[in-house]
């Protein structure tokens, strides 16, 4: 009989957990003018306890020591009060007033980072577009604005494919695309 353990034991009896994969993160250049977003983060799941430590460890090394994180509760089924990071504990809070697609990270020494949160279920092509948009120094859109813009592009691409196969867009669909393309969504 074979026994497979989720966490193999090492010789001294300690649990061994494989290292977490590096976070999927894109940041604006350090010398860029301040904007509404400082970059984007694409977590692998909606489990903050599992996802935040790798993000915090990376930002502790490359940006500043993260002390607090704020999220919008609509994207996260469970929001822990504290998350362990390398050598310290980070407090996690939530705000309904915060942009639902944004993660706010605070540091006592440097200030704050605002990151677009790309849904874990997002496909690679869309996530790549969203990360590039959020990390672009010229971007002046909110996190939800970037998400809406990309959703609009996806709708347009789908309708273009449909039209190429002999269909025609509906009047309501055309009007909705015109409103989105005109920048009515923030």
C-alpha cells in the first residue's frame, strides 16, 4: 500500500511545506509619476491566507515592509484579521467603500500601493492585458475602470467573431458598446 502525505516529513520530524510560487505581480516603474494604481496582482485563488504571504514577502524585499492590507469583501470569501509574513504579521482589513477590484497595501515608511486585483479565474491573455494596463505609467483609470474596459474589449471581440460568422449585433448591444467605448464608465 502506498501512502501519500500532503506535507512530507523531513528527518528531524518537522513538517515540510513546499515554497509558495512567486506572486504574479506587475508594478509601475519606480520613477513613474503617481497614478490611481501602482500595478496589478493576479492571485491563484481567493484564499487570502494562502495568497498574501508570497505577495507581502516579495513587496517587503522590493518596495517596503508591508504592515497592513485592505480589501473589498466581495472578492474574498474569508478575510483573515492577520496574515503571517517573513518575520512579521500583517493586519488585514476590509472596506465596502473601497474599489472592489483593488488591493491596498500600507507601509509605515513608504506609504501605500494600490493594486488592481485580477480574478484568479481570468485567462492568461486577459490577465496579461490587465497587468500591462495597470502597470502602465500613463494609465489614469481606476481598478474597476480597467476591468470594465477589458470586459468591453472582450464583448467587442466576441461580437466581431459572431458578425464574421454571419450574425449582426443587436441595437441594444451596439448602444451598450458605444456607451462603454465613450468612457462613460469610471
